[in-house]
């Protein structure tokens, strides 16, 4: 017989006491480790309440399948109140990230065609490849200037610029020029604001932003300042395109970018377009850059694997006469390496849904409306789910090992990451270009871990050495 909801193990009876203990343990930055510990203590399902954050947590792929089958027509993930509060405070529209229900669906369906459909790849790939080539050029220059025939550096700032340049070129069909020596200070400010925005969000998962605003807390002030910077910069970019479009209304055949396509399509209001394009621009920086940093880190730790990837890329290039769209169809191991990176170093610590209907997981009844979280980080490291999970082995994704609900780094279903196609393509193109030109090495002793700053990021600078082939 099915056990009642109240019997799910875990600490959920006193949210305030739990919040106090959580804070003492520096729980905010360790939320992924605490989840691991909780699954060890309570088993594959536990309930938790910290502050006002009340959830049921699961780890098994089979249970993930049950969760996503109950997500309904308008899947809803955890409401990040800091983000909605800012928009309410400044009277800005929610984009697709924050909308729910029918309004979310109608916006999302239109955005899907322009942003995540496979058809768009032929438009995106040339734009992204140009950025990839410019990145290679920039690295060559740095190596030359060092006078040592190598470049040793913490690449994160360079990768932020690569990611922003990439997503901007797809959104606006224009380059920002971030691969140059002198970059627009506004663009650098935008990058800093995104990092601050994520960082200042995490405490507000547990303490309502309304309260922090009331007492004038720093987290809230930082958060407002960060989003203000993000919206100002995005507004400037959007205004530019809007003005250009009025002057010559898209007469040329050249692909004009996501924003101009949406404006010409005329199916969403300008305010809706602005809101979602801003979210895409902000969502497109730290996510892909940090994933690429982790990938380079793993490839530096595994030199023979790095050679295997290089050989695959060389063969793909030869078989495709240099056509990048064709190359991308011939690099399964590179794609698997990115999957493997997201298994060990996911950007999102969980994927969550408020379930639309009553369900049964691990023989417990879970009523409709409950917030259920799949612990992505914990699942990726669970030996019951992945053979030798501690090892970075891209080939596991190419063997017959079952993949059933195991590759969820971008979420799942109709509410999955809207930027997924851009992210994947941008990262693949980055790796192709880098592998063809450079070898990546690291100092033996530094072992980086994840730390939670709303997204999971490396807990220390990752210093890599790049050498020409
Ligand atoms: C949502 C991961 C890159 C924009 C999400 C979600 C995840 C995710 C897990 C939630 C999905 C769900 O609830 O099922 C990632 C990862 C990335 C990445 C791992 C890179 C490695 C990007 C990029 C963009 C972007 C490059 C923008 C170009 C968005 C947006 C949503 C979203 C707008 C909300 C979609 C909606 O609610 O309908 N992402 N993301 N992401 N992501 Fe990404
Ligand atoms: C953070 O407990 C931990 O892709 C919380 O590009 C649950 C949670 C809810 C929503 C998740 C968030 C976590 C991590 C960051 C995600 C976000 C949904 C979208 C966002 C995964 C797991 C992200 C990074 C978007 C951000 C776009 C935005 C800045 C405009």
C-alpha cells in the first residue's frame, strides 16, 4: 500500500530551525553537498523545508520519469522570487523564463521556432564559427605576446566574453567586438552584473526578497543594481537593432538574428520580445562559459582523451571539406564530452516541477502542487546510476549503457532550456576550434570543486596552460 505524504523522511517540520542550521553550515554555498548527504541519510526520497522553501527531493532516473510525466501542459519550475520581485518592483514584463500557464506557452511556442528549432542551425553556425575563429586568433596573439610559446591563465573572463559575443551575435546578428584587445566597458559591466545577479539570488531562495527589501539588506540592493545593469545594456542592444530595422526594413537576404526575426514576424508584442531577449542574453553568458571551463579542465586532466577528441575533429574536418555544419554531425565524442561535463559539473543543481497531478514515487503519495526536485548533481555522482561515476568518461554515452532520464543537464520537455541549441552549438564549435589549434594542460595539484552561487561554479580559479600544436 502507498504510504502517506507525511511519512516521507527528512527535516521538514520546522523551517526556521532548519534555516538556522543550514546557515551555520554555510549551507547556501554547499547546497549540492548537503543534498548528497541527505540522499545518503534518508535514501532516494526526502522532504525538506528550509525557511519558506519546501520540497520533495528525488535522485533516481525512474522517478524523474514519473515526475516529468506529471508536469502537465504548462510545466512550472521553482519560482525564483528574487527575479519576479525585481520585475514587479521596476514594472518590467516577465519573459519566457518567468511566465507561467497559457501566456508562457504561447510565447514559448513562437520563441521555439526562432531559438531552438534545428532549422535555425544553418543560420547560427556561421555566426558562431566566426566567433570561435576569432577566439583562436586571440589566443594565438596572447601566446605570441607571452614570449614563452604558451599562455597560462584563468580563462574564465575570456570565456565570459566568448559566450556573450556568441549569444549576442545570434540574437542581434551583429558583433559586439569582445574578442578585441579593447572592449566596450559597458559590455564588461554587463558581464559583471550577471555574476552579481546570480550570486545575490541564492540567499533569497530561503529568505523572501520582500523582507530583505523591507530591511534594506545588501543582497536585495546588489540584486537590483545587477538587474538594472543587465536591463540597461540589453535595452541598448535592442534599441540599436530596432532603429536599424526601421531604416532598412530587412531587405537583404542575410539572416538578421533572433531579435530582428521576432520583430519582423510580428507575433509577439514588442514588450514580450524585449523581456525574453533580455533573458536570453543574460542566460547565455555564465552557463556556457563555465561548462566550457570545466570541459577544458577535464581535458587537461586527461591528455590521451584530449588526443582522441582531436583525432575525431581532424577526421570530421577532412570528411566535411571544412563545412562546420557538416563537421558538427561527425563529432559524437566531442558531444559526449560535453554531456559528461554536465553530468559531473551541472550548471543547475536540480531540475524542479510543481507536479500537476497526484503521483506516487518510492511508494509515497505526493499531492498535486508539490514542488518536486530532481537532484541533478547528486544523480550524476550516484554509483547506482552511473558506473564509476567519479571518472570522466565521455565514451559511456556512446556505449549501450542506458541513457533513460540520465542526461538532464538542460532540463526536460517543453519547459527545457530555451537556449539549449545555441548553448550546444556554441560549445561544440568552441571545442572544435580549440582542439584544432591548441593543447590544454593544467598544473597537477589544483583540484577544483563546485560551489553554489545559484548556478554551480568552480570554487577556485582554474589555471590552464594553452600551447600551440
Ligand atoms: C532554462 C540549463 C544555457 C536560456 C534552463 C533550465 C536548465 C538550463 C536546467 C531549466 C529547464 C527545466 O526546467 O527543464 C542550461 C545549461 C546551459 C544553458 C546547462 C549551458 C551549458 C543557456 C543559454 C541560454 C539559456 C545559452 C540563452 C541563450 C534559458 C532560458 C530558460 C532556461 C530562457 C527558461 C526557459 C523556459 O522557462 O521556458 N537552462 N542552460 N540557457 N535557459 Fe538554459
Ligand atoms: C537554482 O534551488 C537552485 O539556466 C534552486 O539560463 C532551484 C533552481 C531553480 C531555477 C534554476 C536555478 C536553480 C539555476 C539556474 C537556472 C534556473 C532556471 C534557469 C536558470 C537553471 C536550479 C538558467 C541559468 C538560465 C538563467 C537565465 C536568467 C538569468 C535570465
